C-alpha cells in the first residue's frame, strides 16, 4: 500500500483516498489503541505524572525563552569536543550542507536513522539525485522506503502497512517469496541492512535533544540502528530542529521519562545514545568527523507569538494516537511529514496558512490531544487561532457576510429566541419531508450517509425550559 495521495489537493480529497483504502482504518486504529493503552500504563509507574508534565512544559519554555544562549552554548561545547556546527536558515541550506559533506567525503552510501526533520527538508531526494544511496535503517522507515511511501505516524511511520504488505515488499526486494512472519521479516531487514551499515561512508541521524551544558546530543531508539549510524561510518551528521535544545542533564532525565512513556509506553527505550563530538584519539570507535546541522526552517517565526508553545513539542506522537480524525484517516491525509494534531498546527505555521491552513480544520476540537500532551501544548486552542487566521484570509465575502448577519441576529435575546423557534420549525418540516437528509448541496454534506440528521423535538429547547420553569 504505497502513498498515492495527491498533496496538491485538499485534506478532504486526501482523507477520501485514505477512507477508501480497505483495511487501513483497522490497521491504524488497532495500532493507536495499543499505543494509547501502553502510554497510560507506563504513566502509572510515575509518582506524580501531572507534576512532571508541568515541569517538562517549564523546561521547554525556559529553553525557548533563552534559545540563542542555549544554542550558542550547545554549539560551542560541541565544537570544543571536536565536532562541527552549521546553522541552517532553511531546508535548502540544510540539504546543501549535507550534500557538500557527501561530495567532500566521497560518500556513495549513507545510512540514516529515523528523523522527521530530514523528511521535512527532503534530504533523501537530494542525496539520490547526486548518486548517493540513502538507506533508511529504522525498520518502519525502511519498509516505507521500499514501498515508496511517506511516514504515516511520527513515531511508528509504517503503521499503515500490514504484515502481508511487508512480506510482499520484501519479496520484491529480495526476489524471493517471504512469509508473513514478523520475526522472519525483521531478520531479513536486519541482514540486508547490516551490509549497508558496514559499507556506508556517511551516517545521518536526527536528534531527540541537544543538551547545551554538555554540548551533547541524545538519540533514543528501540532498534540500535541510530547508534550504528552514528558510530560505524567515518563521517556522522546529525540534523536537529533548533527548538530541540534543553539546558542540562537533569532536564534530559525529565524529558526522557515522559518521551518514552508517551511515545511507546516504555519506561525507557532499548537504546539511549549520547554523543559529544567526534571520536577521541583514545576511543576505539566512533566517527572521525561529527557534524551537527541546526535547522530553523520557519521555527523562529513562532517565537514570541501566541503559537510559541508548539515549539515545546518532543514528537512523542501521543496526540496522534488519541485523535478521532487521525484514527479514521491515518497520517497521509494530512501531510507527507507531520500528521495528526501537531501536524495540523505546525504545517500551517511553517508553510503558511495559504498553503496548509485548512489542516487546522482536520480536528473535532475535542481536546483529547491537549489532554495527553506531555509538554502541555494547548493544541486545540492553537487550532482555533489558526482557524481564525485561515478564515480571515480565505473565507469568501458571502460566508463572511453570512456570519456577520448570524452574529448580529444571535447577539440579542429576543432575536435568538425567534431564530431558535424558526430553526426548530424548519428542522421539523425538513425532517418530515426528506427524512434524515437535508436538500441543498451545502447542507446535504452534513447529512450524507454515515451522518444522520437527528429528529427535531416538538418545541425548541428554550421554549421547553420556559414551560418547565427553567
Ligand atoms: S504535540 Fe505533544 S503529544 Fe503531540 S507529538 Fe508533540 S509532544 Fe507529543
């Protein structure tokens, strides 16, 4: 099942493609339910998870308030440990830096661990154009790469693939039939990727956190592939969003306690890798060159605005797992990179509301995302602000006029009472005439199959309450 969504079309069209895919809803909803249950169980092992979430939000806000200072300190300490730092203003600068590095070091093969920011900047396509084979080594990303897909979830990028899909993809890759056996399929991927790890000249990773006081990066994984990407090839480059910096090791302990539990329901992931610059002369392994690319790409536009809390995000994916829209459509209906509630917030903010503003409407505003966010991002409030901006910019004059009339009509008690009586009567007449469907094209979208127009009571609620003395 490869991603054939047309990203030049709107969310509605992409969602329709997803909803029409047999089995997709079951795959996605089973996976997100499993992850949500694991998260809840893992949080129970903390003494006071709510207090820890408050602390995590404070830590992230503090880092954002002192972002220049934190980044300067991270860069200085990383360079003092023999690494190199590059600040990329946009995706183009970040891609060019890595491409130049590949050219200078004569890289033919690059091994990559899962990194949403490298997806965001479209790194693989550039490397491939240059003739560098960029291999994804996270199992989910590897499956997506073989399928020609984008990630459909921040943490579990291949949740839209069944075991049968993976068996078919790996059979094609190896020219041999493969059974639908998870262990055997994983074994095949491990053997295939081992050769790549050993021959790659360049290792590329993301970074979950940069720790400024130590000039170090922290990368969490469950497969050990990130550790191999950063230690086996002679040259390593980490690409990190500029907001992912924190101050101290103590702060890292707080963030890890919440990230692992919120993302995968684990107290800690199988691997927590910490690195600090290039290999020292007395160390047995590690890269000869270690580069850190710190990417802005629109993030600094959010600083000091009412959206700045979106930069607290630690990409745990918990908001995706509880979102009623995501569980219906999966991630591809949103955007090729960032999906779910956080994607609906940051895509419009980073790309502009004219290009991605409608994603703010891909939400029921139920608040489930806000309720689970470990760093307390008020996601549903941010979605409302974005809707306001999107409406201001793109609502047609007729719609604006309609809402103005509506606002004036309902701002007066007597007029509101009259409208609710007329609305109630209209609803009863329409219900009598057309059953559960409304007629006009605009109205009929709200009552098409799968959505039922409720039957209207004999009296408007207001009149009912008056009659009851309420
Ligand atoms: S917005 Fe919150 S819940 Fe969603 S991915 Fe980011 S940190 Fe996790």
